[in-house]
C-alpha cells in the first residue's frame, strides 16, 4: 500500500474533499476555504475542552500538524 503523503492531502483539499482526522484524541474536520485559508473544526472531543470549536488556519499550520494526524478519512462535498 502506498504511504499517505502531505502532497496527497493537499491535492484532495484542492479538489474539494473534506478531511476528517484524529489529533491528540480529538476528531477534526479540515476544509479548504480559499487559497492558503483552511477551516479546522472540532467534531468530537472532551465536553469541557478548552480547545476552540472552529479555527481558520493557514497551509503552514496544516503542514505542521500532518505528521501527527491519525485515522485520516475524507468525503466529497
């Protein structure tokens, strides 16, 4: 099986896919809004978590998080 790379993730976001992933036991949804502008939404986590529910982030932030993403799934809009 081919290894999942950041370049593939980036292409899938460019093609309109929404990416679901687990990071530090929290489930997130990643969506591309515009060029270099992404939405990171907390889908499932601890009820009293201090983490923000929705963030607007850059590609640099996505790239820094990518090595720690687990259980990556995607769906088409």
